[in-house]
């Protein structure tokens, strides 16, 4: 399985998916666009797998985590 791509689906399935995705892109697509599109699809696949396997947090939990993350850290405040 291609670890560097972050995919955990079987290699043959990953290859088929990549070919299908690339085939749907316009003829004048750039390599950068292909890579970005494949990265996006891989992340969506990973997210769907996380949902299927129960690796999720509630909206309330996510809001709390973001609030904690965005809260000012008093230890980093410059007191000059």
C-alpha cells in the first residue's frame, strides 16, 4: 500500500481510483492540479474511513477544542 500518498486502500483500488479521477479532469489540466485533486480525494477517503471506524468528535467537542486552541496563552504574553 502506498504510504507516502496517505492511502490505506489496496494499491490496485488506489490506482483505479487515481486513473478514474484523472480521467474526469479537463484535458488542459496541470500536473499541480492533478496532484492537488488526488490529495483532496485521498483526504476525503481518509475522512470517510475515519467516520466508518468511529474516529469522530461531536460538534460540541470540536467547538471546545477550537476555543481552547484559539484562546490566548497567558504564558506567551510579553509583559514589557
